[in-house]
């Protein structure tokens, strides 16, 4: 193993968690395999940020340029390709985030290196990397090989690797690379914050979340009733927003809200990682789902395997009886 | 405005009990229902909306076995004008980049202004074909698009980032845009449309038709390989409250009461 190169991700002057998660994994792979860790930091006016990575990385490779003021894969791609090529990095790690997904496949094509996306683990055995990823919405694990390629690339799922402290004394290195102007073919315009609705699901101590299993809009009333009974608010997973049954500000998950209520009841939610990442810190999590293998049961503390249309009515009765 | 929509036929697995096939390289497809990949369906709808607004033709394109023609026919029933299937065993079992190679070779033969596809396939979850395709075509791209307008040879799009933040950007056409679910309300095909589409011709293209060597597409052309599938390890997981719905609900009500919620 030569070098593991990690593309850092930051927004509004702060590294995103994925940066430390990837560096932690890179550190452990490099320590075991006799390699080094290089963190790549592209940005505009980001000099102060580099020092925050020197405990984890052997080198922090910085390119500070106005073209990096906002993330644009059309600017990142040619520069990063040049860096990876010239350094001969063995493994390139990029976040499986909205930014990373927009960049990694084109970089892999340009460099002609194998790419495994959304990986939850990376191993290095007998001189070759392998990666573990999930398919079919988290129901099956898939182990991926790279055909013994000298350079490989992965995009890493958020929260797959818990960040750890390290005590390297890495150096900060200015990259002497040419950075292009933002191309006219693709230009950043602006960031638009999500609108704020009438209910803030992050403020409620009890959240009842509904997913695809509810099937029809008219069945949403069952969820409203349970929420009312338990003094909570109704939230949901993505398919419910896509269907237009609840507004976007009720969506829990990576592209929606992160909630940490005392009680989270997931009804008919399969529990894909995008959803789980937004609710896994709830104090008590209850899942009701008819598929015993639904990933939501791994995140939950209590589960009922059953048809929600049979469970919910009788659950309301039982709660009523206990109160009587 | 000529639009190519790349679509994929996938099994419906959200509520299915999946079994791994004996070679451990794929799942056992027996008994599963198949349909158009969800985000591809939104991409198709977006193409049809743009066509209704600006005119032009919509071509649906897939790389897959004969069975995937049902997805192409359904797309034509909704309003797509032509359909192309990349039909060659050489295309089978390709990774995202190898699949993009085949799609790119086919699209290069067409006159197009815009390529739309879903942001992610629900089966392999690669989230990579669209961006790889753009790179191979040498055109700009945007992913996870939840807002889209076409004007003056440009696509102005909103990308969905984490936490509900939307990144707006503009791109010169032609471009590849990967569509996120929820951007529109996909229509249903009419009975008449389905009847008409059943008689329509689907253009078939082999690797040699596209001037592609087998070594750059399909399993042979893939730089990654599936080593094996497995069921995710069962972690700590939930304490399952057993019994009939009434018994399980009774236990849950008790738990909720003990914790002060009921």
C-alpha cells in the first residue's frame, strides 16, 4: 500500500463529519498496511482548517483558490485527477454524499480506476483492497473486488466508521497545482435553505414516523390518531414526501431532518440508512413492520413484526385500556 | 428539445423477503415483481413534461434482457416516442461504469440535448451511472435534481444536498441530469396508450452495432467484481414483542406505560 488519499468535505468553514469518519478508517488501514494518509483540502480561504486534520493525516494537501469557493465537481474533478495521478495513491476515499456522488464516478472514468460506491467497509488483505456495500435498500451485503488494480476508489457511507482520536503530527503542504476557473458549462448559482413549516419535528419529544407501508393517503389518519394519543407529531420517510402526503419539513433522514426525541415510533418504515441516520439517536425507538428482515429492526429497541393495519387499531385500544 | 431517458427494470424489494441465489452473486428473482426503477420513473415524467412544454422527442433507453422491454413499452404508453434496448449478452453484469460505456456509445449515435436518468437504482444502489455517462459523453452533469427549468440552451437545476439544503446551478446543454424522487408526479399510462405501445417497435443494439469491444462492457469490461453476497449480520437489534397483533400491542402498550409515554 502506498498512500490513502481522503477528499475532505466542508461547508461554511466547518468540516463535515464524513471527513473525520473517512480519515479514521484511512488511518487504521494505513497503520495496518504500512501506508500513509493524505487529506486533500480544496477551498477558498481555508488555511485555518488544515491544522484540524494533522492529528489524523500524515499530510494535509491544500489548494486554496477562489474557484473552490463553492463546491463544483467540474472544478474539483480535473484538479483531483491530477493529484491522484501524480501521487499514485493506492486508495481514494470520497464521501458518499451529495457532493461526493456528483464527483467520484466522473473521476473514476477519467482516471480509469475501479470505483465502489456507498461502501460501509474497506479491507486490505494480501495486497488487495476489497469493499463491502449494501444493495436492495440494505437487505443484502455485497462484497466488491477491484481486480487487483493498483489504484482504487470508494465513496464512503456517512456514519459507517465512528471517528476516533489520533496523535499524528502531520504536515500541511501547499499543492502546486493549476486550478481552472469555474467552467461556463456548469456554474454554481446559490444555496437555498429549506423552508420552515408550521410544525418543527425536531422539537417534539414524541415522533411517530410513517413510511411506504401505509400504502394509501387515506390511511394517514391512523398515524395522526396514534400521534395525538401519544402527544407527538407525525414525521415520515422519503416516499411519503414524494407522494405529496406530507411536506418536506416532516421528512426524517439525511436529506431531511435529524431528530432526537424521547420516543420514536416507526410505522411501515423499512429503515434504509438515509432514514436511520436521521433518527438513530432517539432515546426509545419502536418499529412496526411486516418484514422481519427490515433494517429498521436493527435500529429499533422494540419491534412488532406484523401488519400495521392490524396492529395500530388494537395498539390504540390497549393504550386506552391502560389509561382507563 | 430531444431527450434521452435511461431507465432500468428492477425488482420490487421494499417489502419482499429476499433470498440469495446459490452462486451467491445475485438474488433469487423467483416470485419478485418487476417495475421501472423508481427515480427513473420520475426522470421519464420530467422528460415528458419538458417535451409538452418545448416539443421534441423523448427516447427511452435501457441495457437489459428482453424482459426489460416491458419497461420501455410502459414508457412509450406514457408518451415516449422511441425506445432502444441494448440487447447483447456482452452487456450483462456490468458495473456502473461498464453500463455507462454501453449507454454512452448508444447516445453518441443520437441527436440529443438532454439525458435524464434516475439518481439511483433501487437494486444495486450504485448512484454512479449518470455521472459516469456524462464524463464519457464529455458533457456537464448534475445529480440529485429536485428542481429543473430549461431556458436559452441552459438547464437551471436545484440539487438536493444533506439537511434539505438545495444547491442551484446552471449548465449548458447538452447535459446529463440525474433526477431525485419527488420532483414531479409521475403519470399513469392510459389503457389506450398501453394498447398502442404494445405494437410499437423497439430498436435493438448489440455491442458490435455500437462498435464496442466486449472487453469494455458488461462483466468483462467491469473494473469491479461482485465477490459474493451475504445477509447483513444481525446486530443487537430490537427486542421483538411476540404474539398476535393483540398480544404484541399489549406488550408494547405496557412498555410505553413503563417509560411514561402512555
